[in-house]
């Protein structure tokens, strides 16, 4: 099959969008002035520390230098990066049974383990790192005085045998909560107290309509994860799959064009730090003209000054795989 044909490429991209590039729901930690930005559950970018904390493909965490992509440290103590305050990186650990949330605090600079915690959850909430059939769990951490306020959101569906929840019309059951984590003067979380309460869930990618960039009325515009930049995506006719779209990135306040880069998909979670744009891509497959090529979920860094790729790193795949539920 020739997947370089426009119709096939379009079908592939529609599949990517449906699988979570745009539709995935995250608990966003980003604000208009955020220095710590979550691109997805596997990537947390700290502008002030100039690093990206990522979930590694085979488990564990890594801290990457934003400019060079070099690894500053790795750790097997946590699985997903959640939030940063000072030198404390909060991460999610793997929960093997429902009813408990496993957390670990690491040194953001060195990766050493500071402390571990287990937080009680409702008995039917499984805070697993990867989603399972009919269930998902996500969270974020907002820095507050003395620590974090952790927000979590769980979703469960029960479908008839052999049917997905969507096909069966099963009603999703949601559970939300908050946990306050106080960090003592030595950097160790000294108290974990469930506080409950509703949690706001925001899209990982936000389309912006009320901004004039002089690019045409029909052009779709998307905000960066921290709200400081806007991206306009245009398809490049005849381009290779990995460069099928050109992204023009503008400063949100000045409306100034910062630079352009190419990408294999029309839109993805992104953030700009200095002259570098970081963005994540989902797991995907395409035909390179000779054979079918598979690409894992990854974090990419490109220069907005030159458009050139700086580095890329594979991420842990959180895509649900396997047979239909029985």
C-alpha cells in the first residue's frame, strides 16, 4: 500500500488525532505565566531549570537538557513526572492494586529519591500508570506555599462482553479529588491529606479563535501549553510524511513570527523556550517508500531560528493495547 498518497496520509492523521493527539484529556498545570509545563502525561518541561522530565520507554524517569537533549540523570523510583517546585520533582509510581496512589519526590537537579508516599483512594479507583480496559487515571500538581496541590481524575466504564464502552453506550463513572502535599524545610513531603473536591479538566491542545495574525480568516490557530505562543499549521503538498506540515509559531503578545518548523502531524502539544520549540508526537506508522516504518511516541526539539531538528527522545507509550474486554 502506498501511504505517501494524500488520501492515505490523511487517513493516518485522522487516526492519530482520534487516538489522542488532540482529543486526549489532561489535567493541565500550565497557566499564562507557567515556568513548568506539562505537554502530556510523559513530559514535564521546566523552563527555569532548562530541562524536560520524561517517562522513559522501558520505565523510570529521565531529566533531559532542553538545548542539547543530553541526559542529566535517570531514576527508576518514579514513572510519570507530575510537578516541580524548587528542587522537588513530584512523580507518580506504579500502583499494582486499586485504592492507593503511589508518589515519590525526587531531587529535580540530581534525581536522588527524597521520599515516597502512598495516598488512599476510593476502593474502585486504580491509579495505574497505563490505562486499562474501561479505566483511566490522570493527575497534575500545582505548586502552592510549602508544597503541591495534587489533583486527580479517574474514569471507569463497564461495557457488555465484546463491545467497547462507546459501542455499548455504557455510562462513564468519574471520580475526582485533591491531595495537599506539604514539603518541609528539608525538601521532604511531611504531610499527605486528602481534601476532595471537584477537579477541572482541560484539553491538552487549545484552539485560539480571537487573535489576528494576518494569516487568513480560515487558518486554524493553536495555543502553546503555557499560552505564550500561537501556532498556525499548514499542509505542505508533496512533502514527505515526517515533514508533511509546516508550523508557523508566533509570540502571543506581540503577534511576531518567531520561526517555522516542520512536523508529521497538523497539531501537537508544544511549548517554546528560548529559540527552541518542544513538541510531542504519538506512536505512528508510515511507509517510507520502501517499507512500513514504525515510530514510537516521542519528544522532539527543533530550532525556530533555523527550522532544524536538534534532538528527539522516545517516550513511554501509554496507549492501551491488547484484545477487546471479555
